[in-house]
């Protein structure tokens, strides 16, 4: 069984929130006077929100993070903050992915309803098992000493009252340190869509019954598409022997995907949830060694990241690198016209590329998933 371990994401500098001089692309919006004004944070969250709203009357959507823009270095622009300040509803990914959000809310004055789409989702830790590599050469005595130290630390808190324990937890996000890339498992995406649809229906005024009914119908239809997508991925991945389902990606962002579909996550070029982190020379050497030892055939870059290090590792390990038009869409969806313009398109593209790296030609895509 693939072991999981705790790996806190690297800290990112707080977003600069001045109302001038920001470098972010202006927020995309379909706002109209009198609408329920909705702001969605990430490209995936915006795509889910648009999918459940469809052409329902009385709802406008503004997307903050733009296609192929890093989630971890996003800097809200003046237009972003203005849109957020005017919003009635804010839809977020959660799991502390939007590290800039608290500052943005303070700067914009947003006081509307927040829909946290991570509700009801089991949060995992890292699927890139550096911990096992770090301790592979430990002696039994060293391992026992570590376990003893951990036990001693736990004992320090054994006499805490429930009130003291609750006080320690108060104000801390329940998912601190967890993997925020929840949408990469299509079953999680279905839960997120249900949460978003339900939150929007609740936020509508009492005289918006027709709009609420349209959102519910759209969410049902879109969830059916996601169910078909999940089945297509699972059916195709299951054709590959489990021992050959190996994956190396640009950064540690596919843990939910690999766990959902029985894939071994051998490693990541950037062994961190944060795509701005820099791998050390030792980490690069270890990954090259892991690729060689396991028989991985390819290294996957991501469309929103510089492929330079992935190219280097693939070259050193003498394996194929998937970059450029073949790169995966993970942290961000792509622009209109790209292979990753929507969540469904991105998942089809990513899975097709991964399957092809294993020497598998996937089955035909269900007709209602091709757009």
C-alpha cells in the first residue's frame, strides 16, 4: 500500500493588495445590473459554477484566477478586488488553496456569502512518498528512537482537557497541511458541484424559483457527465496492470487522482503542493534514481508551469517528457480553444496523455463529453 505522510505546503508571500500597480490579469466577468453577483476563485471553481448556472437568468459570474495562471502566486488586481467587494456570493476551493483570500476579503470589503466547495470531502496528505525515501536507510534503533520521541510528544498532550484541546484548534483551518488539489478526483468534483449548486440556490431571493430550478437541473445534468467521465477514466486505467501504472508529474498536485484510480505516484519534479517551490539538487537526483528504479516511462510537465526542470529530469533519466501542447492541466485550466479549456476537457486530455505514456490507446470518449 502506498504510504501517505504529512507535508505542509510551502508558504507563499501574501498577495499585494494595493488598488494600483497589480500585475494580475483583469477578472473575467459576465455581470449585469440586478443579478446575483458571484465571484469564483480558481479556473476549476469558475468552470463548475458556470456549468451549474448555465443560461439561468439573474446570475452573473466573475472569475478571479485566469487560465494558465499560478494559483500560488496569484496577486489580486484592482479589478479583482472591485469585483469581490461588489459580490453577493464567493465560491472557493478551500483546503487553504487560496492563501491570498483573507487579505483580499479585507482589502475589498466583501461581506457576502461564501460557498466552500471542499465541504464533505476527505482531505489527504501527500501522495509523493518522500518520507519513505528519507528513512529507507535508517537502522531499527534510529527508527525506534523517532517513534519514542513522537510518543513522548503525544504524551505531553494526554492530560489536556477537551476545552484546552478545542482552544488550540480554534481558528485553525481543519485542512491545514492537507492536499488542496481535491478536484483531480472526479468523484470529488461531483461533490463540489453539488455544494456549489446548493449554495447558489440558497443565496437566490425567494422570487427566483425558476433560476433555482434551472441551477438544480443543470447541476444534475453536469453531474451525470462527470459520472461518465469518472467511468471512462476508471475503465481505461484498469486495462493497465497495477504495477505499470506509474506517474511522475511537475509538482505534487495529483494525489487525489492517483489515489482514486489506483496509480502509483512515483514522484514530482517539485515535491510540494506549492508550484513556486524549487527542488534541490539532491531531490532531483533522487527523482531520477526513482524513475530509473521503477521503470517510469515519462515525466509530465504542466501547462501553467515552466517545463525546464521537468525537461532536465526526463533527459537525465532518458525518458519522454510531456510538455507544450502535451502538458497536463492541473493547477489551472487552459484558455478557450486549448485542450484544457474546461474541467472535463482537461481530465480527458490528462488521462489520454497518461494512458498513451503507458502504451495504451484509450477507448472512444462518450459523445456527450466531447465539446
